[in-house]
C-alpha cells in the first residue's frame, strides 16, 4: 500500500527501536527503584544515597512507558519531541560515562549493557527522529491547539529544565554543595541529564497541537509522582536546611498542578478551545 510522504505515520524502524529499548528501561527501573541500596551488586556502578538511583529509575519507567506507547502510536507528531529529548538524554549519559569511566564497575554485565546502550542509543534515536520527521504532516485546521498562555508556560518550564540540566552537567561542583541530597560529579551529571528530558516542553513553541503534548504530559506526571514517592522513602537523606530542597519540592508540586490543569483544560474540556487557527490565536489559555 502506497503512503503519502507527509502522512505522519510512525515508521517500522521507529516502532522496532521502541520495542527494543523499552525492556532495558523496565529492568533498570525494577533494579534501581525496588533495590536502590543494592546498586553495588546489581548495577553498573555503586550509587549513594538511595535517592539518586530512584530518581534515575523514575526516568526509566517514564521512558519505558513512552516507548511502549511509541510502538503503538498512529501519528508521529505525538512522539517527535519525546525522541528529541531522549536523544539528548542518552548523549549526555554517554559523555558522562566517558568522563567518569573509572567510577564504573567494568566487571559487571550491567556496565556493558549501560555502555552499549548509551554509546549506541543517541545515534539510533537520532536516526529515528530524522527518518520519521521526513513523513511528518502539517497541522490540520481542525486540530486542537494550546492557547498562547499555555504554550508560553509549558515552553518556559521546558527552557528552565534544560538550562538547569546544562548548568549541572557543565559545572557539577557548583551544585553539589547546595543540592538537597548528596551528589558526586557523576551522579550530578546523571541528574542533569534527567532534567534535560524536560526540554520536550519546548516543542510546544513550534508545534502547539494538544496531540503533540498529550503523551509527554503523561510521561512527565509518571516521572514526577515516582520521584515524590522516592523522596518520601528517602526523606532521611535530604538536607532540609538547604533552600533548594524546598524550591525543588515546590517546583515538582507546581508541575503536577499545572499538568492537571492542562489535562482538564484540553483533554476533558477541549471543546472550550477552538481548533480553528483563526480563532485559536485569540485564545489566552
């Protein structure tokens, strides 16, 4: 069956890659979230304290959910910003692996799985992003769009997350002393890469369709909820005297409240925002 060049289909390569990656992420989630105090025996390197492996595990389950949905998705526009942010995340972890090579347990099979994944994944995911973007469809006149204020707020949150991640990755020593829990240069860069996943929010500035944000919002909420549960589990590891502890908590709670608002506004009450381009531009929320 012939396809149009701009039919927005998800290519077989993209589906296959998604199915290939998701089991690795799911296994890593189980190891790091359920057994965060046993990383010396079970993971690629020893991670202390337990909050860091649980934060990484939260990102992994969010990623597993994203790739499972990607394997079944009908339209590429729902996946594009996710693939872009995953490519950045994987690239940063690949660089961190090289920079901190001596911190890893080279005798453990988990290390070679880690290294193989993060040395190959940036290229594999970028290939899917470039290939599938060639069949991306333009926005249809009847598609529901975010209002200008919603786009601005989501884009700003994405920009702040990206800026935070880049700053932590480039200068981890500046953040280790003020972070809510203990970090090393390696774990600081890992947390930085997780923050950079938030760059997916910048996608709304170029593509205001609700369908392009919907899956990303689900992934974000899943990750943040898991991180908050992890914070309760590891509450003894936090320095409550540091201002950033409360800023980070307020930020995560704000993300959940904002996500709930967007979901109710556009998913449950989408009829209140017209998808017509001429009138959508006049919407303020």
